[in-house]
C-alpha cells in the first residue's frame, strides 16, 4: 500500500510462482482494512445463496484428496486435522499447493503447483476447518489462499467462479466476526 | 557462570546486551560472538509516548537502541569477536562458539534464521526467548495471535533443540496486552524478550526452572497475514 492510494498489494497475478511476502507488514490503519475489503467485495457479484457442487476436474491426486476431505466435512466426520495442519505447514513455507504429495506432504514434482482449482478447494477446506475449530491458523492460511485465488484470472471465468465467490464471502464474514468479537 | 551472546546486528541483541549490564559482574562473565555485522548505519527506532508509558508503567527496562552492541561490550570491558559471515550455521561462527568455554549461548540472531543440528552436538545449552507461551503458541508472530486469542502476552525462556520452539522451558514471563499505538515489532517484542531473559539467567544459575508447560496443547502459528495483524492492532485500547 502506498500513500493515500487505495491499493491492496497482496494480490499478485504472478503468485503462486512468486511467493507473496507477508513478513514485517506495515501498519496502515483502517485505510488498509478498506483496501482489503475493496479487493474482496468487487468479486462478490452473486448475492444469492451459493449452491456448490464438487466434482473431479483434473487428474491431480491432491484434488482427489481434497474432494474426499470435503465429503468428510459435509458428512460431519472429518478427522484428519493432523494431516490438514501438516499441509498448512507445507503451504505456509512454500505458499504453493502441489498436484501430488507423498505421505508426509512433501511435493512429488517441483513444478506442479499452478492448478488454480486446488488452491480454491483448499480454501474451501480451511473454511470448514475454521468454522468447526475456530483456530486462527486456518483463517490465516485462508487469507493467503484467497490472495492467490484472486490473482488467478482463469478462476473468474471458470465453472469455479461461484466457489471463489463463496470463499471470499466467508473470509469477509470471518474477519467481520473476529473484529466484532475483539471490539 | 559464563554467558556467550551469539548476536547479529539487531535491536534484540542490543536489548539483551544492555540487560546483561544489570547482572552482578562477580557472578557472571560475558562474552560475545557477533556475526554478519556490516558498516551500514543502524537506524534506531523512535520510542513513542505510548510505548514508553507502557514500559514505565510495567517497570520494564528500556534499552537505548542508539547504543551499538560493540559500544555496550566495550563500556563493560566484555570481550567479543566479529565474524564476517551472516550465516549463523557457518563453520566460522561455529568455530568461534567452540573456542569459548561458556555455560550457555544466548541466541539473538537475524530474523528467520534457524540453528542447524551442528549447534547442538556439544554440551553447550542455547537459550532462546520466544514471544509466546510454549508449547501453546509456537511459531511466528505469536504476539499478534495472543492478542487475537484474548490472551496476555507471554515470553518463554527455553533451551533450544534442533526442533523449532521445543526444549526445556526455563521461565514464562507474562505481560499485559500492549496499549494502542505501542510499537510491537520494534520495541515491545524485543524489550519483553530481554526482560524475560534477564529474569531467566539467575534461575539457570541456581538450576531452577519451571520445566513444565502450563498447558500441554501444542499449536503452531505462521507469519501473520496483514489483515489479522491489523485487526489485532486496531483492537488495542
């Protein structure tokens, strides 16, 4: 953010190839929060309740894993929180989601991280986890994922557009609630 | 007891060194290994009214950040060596530490640096001050998460292991949530760590420690997103 210009600098179309830097971020007061809000609200086109349908779109093993987790959340039987936390750890270090992982969530291929749908599905999973557990590391990772998601031009014209809107809407809701809780 | 300050050219190292001047010199011997220093001028941050008021109110020592580490050591006639390498895991740094026959190494390095296994092969114990209650608040930028979770801020003094933020806990020091406009990144964080540090040293000398965590639950946090950081800062009263 520079001067009085209402700019939110954390959405970068070069991400995830370029890692967005959140270290030692400067305090910009309420103006910064307005910038963030603007960056999000412009994608909320559909005001109606969003009905989401999940189906396999890619050949990625990570997508299969995510869709399994989503199903577990929907059936209220998700219990892979340790795995989820490990994947958050990997994501926080690399700020990338890879097409395939080994059993320790180490990437299998170095350059297979540009499938936009995976970032969106992971954001959806974090929403479910935050709603259930209210742990801030879920919300923290969700904010970072949405910064990446909003940089993906392809998502805004795809069948996943509704999912993107849902993830942004939930992020706004969580942040408003947290702000209100802290007074 | 011989204390070795392993320090980068940081505000935290200055705060630690100036706190060391409060120890009884007949009981403690201080030495330094400074690494990665350059000739650039170090700009010391402004101490605003709210930050000064917080420290004064809580009777916490305020360091003079304009005083360099070398100056503090020279004034107190403590010996130190400079290593021209910014990598804390470099052979040059490790060799210098090995040459010092110290009881504890106090780590005050550059942000984001992690100590590799080579540091932990000797019997030297590495003391670190983490700005969170361990193991409940492991990881990065935990002061902000404490605020967001409605908790007081805690600093844990502990002996490091190769595993991040785990090891034997020596002391938990509690600090009330800072007031509005207190400079957290440059002042609050460094100064409360130094305050905890100076209270931990006598405990180590008499081999006393808490050695137990107040809570068994372990949570790991990662560098805070600016939106969450803003919510934390804007919530301060």
